[in-house]
């Protein structure tokens, strides 16, 4: 896979945080390694969230139409205010 470069300018608190993550005191050898790890973690988190949503919705997707009850927007708002 071809690689490319993306240049990102960070300063202040963000720069200081990155500096603490790299080098002798940090877990990463350089900023690029740290940023790649953050991106991988973000992708993993997004995938986990998608899987959790699919798991939550699976019973409804398998349910027969007769199991569903029509509700209005007001019904939903009222229910959410109580919850």
C-alpha cells in the first residue's frame, strides 16, 4: 500500500502531550508512531461501537412486524423525560 504524508501543526498543550508520549520517557519512538497508534485505536473504537449497535438492534431486526407498536414523537419525548 502506498504511503503518503500528512502534515499536522500542533502547539501548546497538544504539542506538550505528544512530546511526553515519545522518546526515552514515552511509549513511542516518534510522533508518527504515536499518531498511527491513536488512529488505530480510533478505528477499533468505531468498529466496537458499530458492533454494539448491531447487537442491540438485532432482536428488533428479527422481530415480526406484529411486535411493533406505533408511537408518536410526543410519546417518545414523554418516555425519555421519565427515563
